[in-house]
């Protein structure tokens, strides 16, 4: 058992390094782009929202609000969009028996999670240093939100990869659907801002609760009355089960 876990660890580690090389190469800024790309996007979005007055009392400031929401959404978008192309980019690796589809997805998801976490804390600390945000209220809650989003994305990515392999038409819909989910994801709104009937509808979206948890970690005076962490945990667990069954079904159908 320990030997198998060690093999799995080395396989996933090698896949992470391969992903870094294939996505960013070794020339110019190389690996730095994995941090610079989300930093530039998040800073641009925060600058657009910097002068907005948020419709809520307390210390919820627009710049850290926009930074936190968009950075987590970048991870959601990146994990799912790359899941659709995973097989085409890594099909030859399946000739190696220790390498599985699960390992490929896990390596990409871990890379996105670590990158997102580093960018998130770096930008929130930078915003605090520049006087655009107060210190993070509870870093552990922010970290928990990051882990929950990573788990949810990983389970959904397994389903996306399997469905994309079986239907190229569905695969082409992934990218536009990701952008259509932005308004309902919870990245740029709080449940408290919505009318009661819309709050009940929005609460069915699992990521809304994850973003509410993120805000509780970011802002001292914010306390969500409708947050329900059991719901996204159950959804993530179900997605993991469905996704694992899906990739087990797809694996024998892949032509090497």
C-alpha cells in the first residue's frame, strides 16, 4: 500500500512538472507566467471595481472583494477548460501503465490550486499594504474556501473530461458555458444583496456558498446568514463519485 502511494506521488509530481514545461516552457519568464497571468487579470478587474460602492455596511471594500471573487473564478474556469483538452494533450502518456486519467486531472488541479492560493494571498496582502484593504480577517477560512473550490472543480473536471471525450459538440460548449456561469457563480455578489426569492434560487448554486465563505474569511464584519457548507461538500463528493465512474467508463474507449 505504501509503495503504491509512493508511485502515485511520483507520477503526479512528474505530471505537474511536465505541465509546467508544456504550458510555459523554459524561455523568457517561463514558470513566472503561472503567477503573472492571473495577477494581471485580477488586478485589471479590481481596478475596474475600485470606485464602486458596495451595497452593504461594514468593512467590505470593493478592491479585495473583486480580487477574491475573480481569482477563485479564474481557478474554476482554468480547471474546467483544461479538462476538456486534457486527453488530446496527454494521450501518449497512457501508454505508461502507472499513469491514469485521474492522475492527469489531479496534477492539473493541484497546480491550479497552489497557483491560485499563492496569487490570492499575495494580492490581498498587497492591497492591504497599499491601503486598499484591511488585513485578512481569518486566513484559515480563506484557505478552506480555496480547498472547497478546488475539490468542487476537480470533481466537475472529471465529468467534463469524460463527457467531452464522448461528445465533441458538448466539449465545444464548455468554454462559452464557463463565461455564462460567471454572473451566477457568486464571484461578484453576496446573497444579502438579493431579494428573498432570488436568494433562495441562488443558494442552489454550490459555488455561491464557497464565495460566501471566502468573504467571511476576508472581512471582519461580514457574517453570511444563508451560508451552508454541507451543500457544496455533498455536491463535491457526489461529483467525485460520478466523475470517477465516468473516467472508468471512458478509459477502455480511448484509442491510443
